[in-house]
C-alpha cells in the first residue's frame, strides 16, 4: 500500500488515468454518444501537430503520411457522427487484433510466456471479435473495459512491475 501511495505522490498523471477510467466506467453511454466528436477532433489535432512537425523538423519522428490519413479519418468521423461508431468499433477491434498479434510474436521470439498474458490475449481477441460482429451493440461494453484497463494499468505501474510482463 505504501508503494501505491508513493507512486501517486510522484506521478500526478496517475490521477488523470484513474479519473478518466472511472468516468469511462460510470458514463459509458454518454461517452459513446460523444465518441465521434472526441475521436474526430483528437485525430485532427494529432494530424495538424504532426504535419507541422514533419514540415518544420523533417528529421523528427513525425510521419507525414500517417498524419494526413489520420486527419482525413478524423474529418470523416466528424461528418458521419453517430454513424461512425461502426467504423470506430471496427478500427478499435483491428488495433486490438494487431496488439495480440504483436504479443504472440514477442513471446514466440523470447520463448517466454505468461499465463496472465495468454488470458489477456484470449479476452482481447474475444472482445475484438464481438466488436467487429456488432459494433453498435458492443461499443459501450468496450468503453467500460477501457476504463477498467486504465485503472488497472496505473496500479500495475505503481507496483513497479512492467506492464508487458502482465499484459
């Protein structure tokens, strides 16, 4: 318990993650309704920042093509509003599948596998599959799961453990 208290004193960002996680858990319907606006605007801001960075600092890690495409996606999401939940859900599911694929490759390469990681990958795969099959129906559940993941990640980091060893 002392480790967690010390962590929260040292890392103010942990409070933000816990608060956002709680909001996601308590108000998933509201956040689902605003998701197209939040995600659309975030993608456009990301795009603008990275386009400017890639032009002003060509040696930076900013990727111009990625920034342009994400800006276009942000605009589409904003124009489609509620209809975009399906696309957002499918993109979210595909990102989850890619993360599971990366975890499998990492563990195959390292020849080191944790049961918690296996369970996490199975759950992530099932959740991603349900999101692809019916994005409108399962989106709110994923918002809740995201809130839980944010809170859990804070406590994993507060104990000084590597998230990749547990995720």
